[in-house]
């Protein structure tokens, strides 16, 4: 196992130079007095220290030990409880929380980079605060003032955690067919009964209380997704004075034995008339849950980046140390029995693929976070609406494209290590297992692709995408530096092709019911590459006129993306012209 070194230099570059985020903070009244560059740097330094020295050292041992379940009680691996205590004592759980309830009110453009460091240090550990943050957002956005006042302060503090309970054994993506019921009690609460599966950190010993947000149906609920309501169901009931009362009527029936994230408990939760409180309006629970899930989807993209960056660090360190074979151009280290792996072009190809996609992901997440801050903090209603539309378009890309590429990256990193990547010593096999879940949970990536093409593109007649492309065109029209011209040229060539293809898909979808499903995955990959090209252009522009090693390496990495990875858009464009016939030609029996 190697150490984890948070990528502070690259975080600062993206934040301060590529996107000039401090100027956004300063011109936004709600943020001007909350955050400035020196404070941000201090936060990053402290976060990096905690994640590298406290959280990462428990990552591999936690995977090997795993969580344990006995008689309904779940214990986290050794060291988790102590690390979590240090995490919440540092206030990290409250970073973006509403100050009205004890949060710090920090912008997402700052928090997303702290989240990357947390997930890079340990995905399994990082899931606990990640789920709590999402639950807090749903409560803040939809719950009554009474529920907000009762639960948010302790959740922001981190002494209580959050979980979301959606999936049932027979109902995954199709939540409209859930069977969990909620019956009104005389005191205004509800009795919740049913079973939920795949509940991340649904039971554990890290916090005093666990606040579950449970999807259920009221007795008079209409059929399908329009009949779903959300209920806040705490592990321990909370007294009027804020102290914990009796244990609620639900328990953990078992934990899953799964491929990865062993340090995180994935629970079966059984509710037996548990007392809960309605969050939001009756039958509007899906909307409330999507508030949480959309936040989690962005966080999953951040997870993917974090684990992929750790994989790169481990593969890069190994490639520098491992000697194997000689350079085709002649021995580079003749005094040794062999040269390092870095003399081999194919090893460099793998490392540069990982690195260029990681740096693209980091810049893209910063770009998305920028719009999140506009939506949350801007005083201009038009800007807020524009931000809302842009986030709707970009969320499935941030979740699915980043996690797809991140899993591929961990496999490439494992390949760099060869046989050593397949055994536990260097930890790459764990990263492959951990990264795999990011493509599955919080809405499988196929569903994200359908959302992008179906709801966000076809259903809007391409308006959201056209607005995004309009921003790109406005930006590249201002770029005339020699270094950025190849990127500008590539965008000028690619955008019209993607625009024309989009128009064709919108027209095809009106005639062919299978058109969206057949094209969705490749379409998401295509838009993902366009988005990365855009943010790479911004990064290269920020390097203009600078010759230090950092900028030299950045430019070379960008060139690799432009010349070696971006051409995959040609094959995606070609395949998207084929329609649904190749996919739908077989009968069900043929499979």
C-alpha cells in the first residue's frame, strides 16, 4: 500500500487559475464574507492532513476486516470510530450546512475538493458523511421547521448521521412499485412498515443516532411514482428537549457480502410500525428524494475521481520503482539490471490516460460546482434559473461519465502493476472493487444516460444542450492563444456535428420508441468528451505564458487528451448513426 497525497497543487490551479473561483466568491454577497483564498488554502491544507494521515491509513485494513453484524447491531472496522470522531470534531461534516442550523455555509466550489480528498482517502469511510450531507439537504429543502430544528443541528455536527431508504427486494429503479406503507398515527406521526435493501450505512456504531429518510406509500396513495411519500424515521426517537428517547421499531436484518466498499455496511432494514414524520407534501416524496439523490449523484462522480486519483498515484509510484526490460531506444539506466517501467510507451499510455481523465474530471466537477453556487447563492433570479437548467443537464454526466472512466482508470492502473496489481499488497485490487459500485448506485449509469438523452435533451427539444454549447461558443470566441487554438479548433469542428446528431436523435425518438435507449449510453459518453474538451481548453488557457514544470506537464497532459482520447468521439458519432435496429433485431428467446 502506498500513501495518499491529496492533489493540492492541481486543486489550487483549477480553482484559482482555470476558473478564477475566488472572483465568483467576491462578487456574490452571500459568499464575500464567508470565504476568501487564504481561508480556502487553510481549509485545504487541514483537510489534506486529516485525509492522508487519519482516514487513508484505515482504508485497506478496513476493507480486509469489513463491517460485522450480530443480532441487528453493526460495528464498523477498527479505527473507523476514532477517525470519524476526528472528522466531526474538525467540523468537516458541517462545511456546506446552513448556518441557521449550525453549518458553515461554505460554497460547493470549495467543498467539492474537500470531498474529493475524503473519497480519495477512503470511499467506504467517505460514504458516511456523504449520505448525511445528502439527507441534510433533503430535510433542509422539504421538511417542516420543527423537523429542521430538531434534526439538522445534530446532523451537521455529525453526532447523528443520515441514510436514505429507497430500494426494496422487488423495486430498484422502478420505485413506483414499492410496498412499504405508512399509516397515520393519532399524534401526527406515521407508522412505517416494510423492508428496504442496499441501505448504505443504514446501521453502525459511529454516531448516536441514524436518521433514515424512507420512501413509503400512504393508505390513499395513487398508483405508481405519484403515490410515493418521504418519511423521516430516526433510529432513536428524539425528546422535546433534544435528548434521545426509546429505540424506534426497526432494525438491521443483515448486511450484504459484496464486491467492494467492505468498510461500509450495506444493510437490509426492516421497519415494523416504526414512528416516522412526513417530509414535504403527501405523495411528493420522489421529488424530495431526488433533492438528495441529485446531490449524491454529483458526490458519486467525486468518489470516482477520488479513487481514480489514488489509483494513479499508486500506479505511478510503482512504475517509477519497478525495473523491467530495456528502453527500445537503448538502456536508460545501464548501471541497473533493467530500466523502469516508464521507458515503455504502453505504460506511459496507460498512466497518461488515467491522468488526463482525472484532471478533466476535477475541472469538470469544479465547473458543475460553480453552477451549484450560482443556483444557491445568487441574488439574480435569471442566473439562478440558468444555473438550475445547466445543473439538470450536467448531473448525469458528472455521475456517469466520471464514474465510467474512473472504473476504467482503476483497471488500467491495476494493469500497470501486472501481477502485483492482482494481489492485495499495493491495494489496486481493492480500488478496482471499490470503484465498480460508483457505476451502479445512486441511479445506474444506464439510467443516467437515459435521463440525459430522454428527459434532458429529447424532452426539451435540445434546449438545455444548446444553452451549454452556446456558453462554450462564447468562451472559445475569446481565445486566440497559440496553445489553445488546437482545442478551439476541435470544439469548432465537434460542436456542429454533435448538434446535428442531437437533432437527428430528437426526430428519431418521435418515431422509434427504442431510439433513446439504444443511443443513450454512447450519447452520454460523447457529451462527456465534449465537456472535458471544454474544461481542458480552460486549463490550457490558464497555462498561457507560463513555463514552470507544473504548466509544462499540464500542457503535455492536455495534448495527450486532445490527440489520443478525443478521437474516440469519431467512433461514438458513427455508432450513434446506426439507430436502434442493431440493438433490437434479436427476439427475447434469442438471448
